[in-house]
């Protein structure tokens, strides 16, 4: 086997380990998954798995790297942009899809972060960036005279939006404890839109109400 082919196979196996681990973490919960279960699911030897990742913690950290990169890219909302209601909805749609894709982090958030200290600071940074992204969007609405809200209420609303985005997966999972694959990001988007709706002007309220129906 040539060096190039060997390197390709190594990358391919590494990706398979990450993808399978992510599926198992989401389906049965990260604390219930062992490296032996991952290797059995992939039909590879434990030694082959350890060749790529020294521990389950290394797998969790690399999956978090992927999640963090996707979220940071999404949360980079331009502060001077005139954001439309459609753009806000699409932003929430992408956010909830990302959260659903890495939902093992959110299904048992405190437990997971308590066992992986190195991820706690990074996750808190993401929370702050989420709140700031919501603030930028709402400030854009105010600037365009689409939203009326006092400063104190604005910050409270943005914290509520962050809270909902953070714990929606856990709440949604309670509706179908026996089916961890049944996750509906659209219902989360619907709730977020209705948190913003009361502060919008009449025309924008009606428009956002119509948009929200697509997520039910």
C-alpha cells in the first residue's frame, strides 16, 4: 500500500470513528458509550480505535471542535447589517440544526461539561456569543423601526433566547424519551420566533407569525 493510500485509509477510519461516535452519543447518551461499544459498532479492533484516539475524551473533544467551529461561524452576525425577519428565521433554523446534530452535548449538558473540564470555558464563550448574536439581531430590528423594546427588556429577552436555545433539546427529548432519534429543530425555532414576536410592530408581527407556521 502506498503512503498516500495508507494516509487516505487512516483519515477514512478516523472520520468513521467520529461519525459513529456522534451517532452513538446522540442515541444512547455519551455517558453510556464506551470505546469498546464504538469499536464493536464499527467492527474494528479496540487497538485500531486507540491508534486514532487515545480515549473517549479525545473523541468528545474533537467532536466539540467541529461543533464549536460551526457555531462560531454561524454566530458571527455583522453588527451593521439590516437583518430581515426571513434572515433571522434562517439563522435560528441553522442554529437549531447544528444543536440537533451535536445534541449529546445538550441532552445532559451539566454532566458532560463536568467530566470534560477543558470544554467548560469554551462552551461558556459560545453562550456569550449566542446572547450577543441575538442582541445584534434585535438591535438591527430596532434600528429599522421593526421592534419596540426598552434596553433592560432587550437584554432580558436575549438571555431568554439563549436559555431556550441551550435547553430546548433537553425539553424536547422529554416528549419522546424512548426515541432519541426523534428530534424536531423546527419546534425550537417556532418557540424562539414567538419570544420575539410581542416586541415587533404590527406588520412585522403578522409576517413573523406566518413564517413561524412553517416550523410547526
